[in-house]
C-alpha cells in the first residue's frame, strides 16, 4: 500500500497591522454560524475553506487552491480530533483578527469620508470666495471705468476753461487795440484843433486886408468888429481859466483820494495788529483755564485720599460703638464683682502704670494726626477760596473780552461791507485750494477715497460757475464802491479814536492776566507743599496701623483700642458730612458750568449768524471757540463720571460696613470670654470717658468755628454776585452808548450826502444860468452882426467840440481806470486758474498712478487666486 501523505492544511498567512488595507474579507457571521459552517465543512467532502472566498490580495490566491487538498481523502475521526481542535482554535483567532481589521477599516473609512466632506466644504467656500473676489474685481473695474469717464469730463471742462482763457486774452488784446485807437483819435483831434486855429488866423488876416482896402466904407463896422473881437477874446480867456481851475480841482481831489486810501490801509494794519493781540489774550486765557483744571484734578485726588482715610475711621468707629454697648452691659455685672476682687487691685495698679504710658503715646500720636488733618482742611478751604476768586476773575476777563469783541465786530461791519464782496471771491479761491489739498492727501490712502474726490470735483465745477457770476457782480460793485468811499471817509476818522480806546482796554486786560498767572503759580506752590505734607501723613498713618496690629494681638489692650475707635468714629462722621457737602458743591458747580456752556453756545450761534459774510479769520476764531466748548463738555462728562464713581465707592463702602458688622459680632463672642479680665479695667474706663467728653467739647467748638467761616464765605459770595451784576449793567450801558453813536454817525453821513447833493444842484444851476446868459449874448450879437454869422457859427462849433472832447476825455479816463482794475482782477483770476490747472494735472497724474496700482493689484490678486486654486486642485488630486 502506498504511504499516506501527511495532512497539510493550507492557510493564508496571518495579516499584520501594516497590511490590513490590502485584504477585504466577506461579511462575518455570528459565532454560532461559524461553528455550524465549520461542522458542515468537515462533514462534507468539499475540501475548500471559508478563507478562500476572500478577495484577491498580495498573499491570498483563492483562484488556485492547493491540488493536494482536492485529492486528500478524509481522515478518520480518531486521528483528526486533535488537529481539528487546533484548526478550530486557529480559525477562531483569525476570525477575531478579521473582525478587528474590519472595525479598523470601517473607522478609517469614516474618518476619510469626514475628511472628504471637509475638503469639499473648504473647496466650496474657496469657490465662493473666488467668486466674491471676481465680483469685487468686476465692481472695481466698473468704478474705474466710471472714474475714467469722469476724468474725461474733467479734461473736457479743463479744455473749456482754457478756451475761455484764450477768449479773455483776445479780449485783452482787443481792449489794447481800442486804447491805441483812442490815443490816435486824440492826436487827430489835436491836429484838427491846430489846423482850425491856423485857419482862424488866416481868416483874421484876410479880414484885416479887407478892412485896409475898405477903410472909408466900413469904419463903423470896424469899430463893431473890434468890440465883438474883444468880447470873444474875453470869453475865451474866461473859459480857459475855468478849465484850468477845474483841472486843478480834479488833481487835488485825486491827491485827497490817494491820501485817504493810504489812511484806510494804515487803519487796516492797525486792525490786524489788534486782532493778533486779541488772539494772544485768548491763548493766555486758555492756558489759565487749563491750569485751573489741573488744580481741580489734584484737589479731587486729595479728596479721594481723604475719603479713604475717613472710611478707615468709620470702620474703627463702628467697632467702638459695638464695644461700648457691650461694656455698658458688663458694667452692671462688674459692680457686684468689684467687692470680691479688691485683693487683685494692687497687682493691677502695676499693669496700669505700664498701660498708661502706652495710652499717652497713642493719645499724642492721635492729637498730632488731628492737628495735621485740621491744617489740611484749612489749606483746602484756602485753596477753594483762591480757586473761586480766580474763577470769578476769569469770568470777569471773559466778559470784558466778549464786550471788546462785540465792540470790534460792530465797528468792523461798516469797514468790511466794502471788502466783503471782494472777500467772497478770495474765500471761494481759498476754499478751492483747501479742497485740492485735502484731495491730494486722501488720494494716497485707498481706492474708496476716490468718491470723496468726485464730490470735490463737483464742488469745483460749482465754484468755477460762481467765479463767473462773481466777476459780473464785481464789475457792478466797484462802481458803487467808488461812490460810497467818499461818504465813509468821515466815518473812518471817527472810528480811529474808538480803536485807540479799544487798544487801551486790551492793555488793561493783559495786566489783569499777568496778575492771574502769578496767582496760579502761587497756587501750584501751595499744592506741592500740600502733597508733601500728605505724604508725611500717609507715612505716619502706616506706622500707626502697624502699632494697632501689634496691640490687637494683646488681649489686655482691647479696651484702649475701643476708646480710640470711638474718637476716630466721631471724626469720621464729621468727615463724611464734609465730603457730602463737597459733593453737593461739585454738583452745583457742574450745573453752573452747564448753564454757562449753554449760554456760550447761544452766544456763538448768534455771532455765527452775524459773521457768516466775514473773512476767514473770524471763521477760524469761531472754530476755536467750538473746540473749547467741546472740551468743556468733555470735562463735564469726566466730572459726571467721577461723581458716579464716588457714588459707586459709597455703595462699596456700605457693603464693607456690613462686613465689618459681621466681624464685630465675632469680636463680641471673643469679648464674652475676656469679660473676667475686663472687670479689672473699670477705673481706667471711667478716666477715659472723662477724656472722651473733653474731646467732644473740643470738636463742638471746631464745628462752631467752621460754621462761622461758612457764613462769612456765603456773605463774600453774595457780594461778588452783586459786583457781577453791576458789571453786567455797565456792559449793557456801554452797548447802548455804542448803538447811539452809530445812529449819530449814520445821521451825519446822511446830512453830508444831502449837502453834497445840494452843492451839485447849485453848480448845475450856475452852469445853466451861464449858458442862458451866453445864449442871450449870442442872440444879441446875431442881431447886431448879421453879416458875420459864419464866424460866430464856427466859434460856437469849436466851443461845442471842445466840451464834447472834454467829456470824451473824462469818459476815456474813467474807462481806463475800470479797464485797469478789471485787468488786475482778470490777471489774478488767470493766475489762480493756472494754479488750478497745474493742480488738476497733478491730480490726473496721481489718478493714473492709482489706476496703475489698481491694475497691478488686480493682476496680483488674479495670480494669487490661480495659485490657490492650483494648490487646492493638487491637494484634492493627491487626496
């Protein structure tokens, strides 16, 4: 018989933890199902194993099972029992390993699914972000296109302005040509006059020849001719003399006009100097106000420190009260025990002497602290008085300055009515320059600020239109100004005296401010000294606290501490009342400050309505006043916050008071245990009570003195209030006087104008009478000399032409002056327009630079987006 081949079971290799991902088995059944499957496999003739049904991998080969297993016969049950048990155990172990592998793979699959979902979410968010960026880029491109269109419109407008400038140049050239024509016409008229004179001389010679030829026939006519010639020569001489006189008068009037113009310029310079002095005074007043605020802050810090010390006194006083109640209950019980403990009194006397020395030391320290506190209180009261006086003086100075400002404003109105209209054009130009500067600053920051530039460009368009309107108005107003200057010259002379008075008042105000500065310096020195004394007090207070802690550990000195706490409690009560009074005073001061600020706001609004048409200097002053009001509002808010903080501190202190009451209850329990020892100190307690009564008397006396001081302060405050009312009345009277003087000035100006008109009418009447007389004489001559009508007509024509030429000369001179003024104004406008064009060119360059920067940023963003997108895709592909 052939040897039986040994039984070999083909098993797949055991999978390690690193190779779990390579094989994926079929779904596992329960334990019972596995046992049944294994039983069926061994009963049946099939030699295949359940492991052969797994998926393909590197190690398992289910498609090619072992041929030996197919041919192997079934072993007997006796031989295979041991091997079957071994196989079963191995298979069970492998099944457990497969379960573990399956659980691990499921967990890994879940984790990977989560990661995939997270990656999908990130990809979606990134896509959304990319879309938003694209939309943002599109919006930016649209904005850039709009801005480009606006820039094109601006360029078109610039071209239009250039065209207008060219037209203005052409008008100037035409005006120059007209001037040349006028001069040439003048020369021609002069030549015509010379020729006419020559012709007249020729005619005279001809008539002389005729007279010589016909002496016998026309002797009588010669006499008449001679008389007529003499009369005509006299008339000519009179006309020439009148012309010369009138020309001299015109020259004199021009000289007077130039002198008065110079005087007005000098007055304007003096006015600017007074403005500068006034600004200096305002700055000094601001400095004083800031120094006063600093002193108030320092005072508040000191008050806070005092409140802390007072709180500590309150705590000790509350403890004293509790201890006093306990001692009173125990005194009754001690009366019975005194008879029993006479023998122990001798031993206690020795201890009394030691404790008396310690008590004296503590009393000395307490007295020194009380004296220092009183000194500090007196100093604080003095500082309050000084501060109140300074505030009153500052209010007086501000009132005086306000009155001076009102005087100045009312006196400046009449002078500035002539310059307001010219100032409007200058203000518009300055406003445009400021807007250009602001646009240059804003263009450097971000693209969002380009919208602000668009608004500024729109305002520039409106300003250019306003300039064109203002030009036409100026041409009309210049003529009116020339007429009004003559009437205002008399007013200017009167107001020079008033300006001198204002300068004197300003010098007096400066002296007062110097005095107030010296007082502020003294207050600063006093505050420094007070801070030093307060530091010394804090050091001494810290030492006393250490001593009190040492005494608290000693049981025998409890009664002494109780009495000290009673004294401190009373002092702290007084301090609390003082602190409350001070808080009320602060609240009243805050209300006063609010009322003052409201009154200042109302005054500023009224002044703003009056000074809207003034120069830029007044606008800057108003802005500074608004800033000061804002600062005062902020200071009020800070004071209100401080008051709220004080209220919160009081609440916290009340809570701490409750906590101290609980601690006092614990102390009562301790004192109950030490009641036996306290019976020995009854005599000492009585002595200390006597001392306590003496201290109360001293405190009552101090309170009375403080009340007297308070009443004196109230009286002084009433007196100061009366003085303030008197000052207000004087200010009102001064305002009324000023108004009356202004009305008188107006009446005088009206009278002067009426006189001028009367003189004009008289001159016109004289001229008309002379003309009538001349016409009568001419009629008589025409009747007498009928033959020589031709000569008289020629003479009358010459006179008419001379008058006509004089009128033309006057009109030409007036037109010349107007044209020169217009030329100056136009030159200034051209220069301003050139500067604006330069600024616009600079702005266009900056806009181009910004566009280039935006394009570069867009390219960078696109590159970044592409790079991020590629990275995301690569990560996704790798995943």
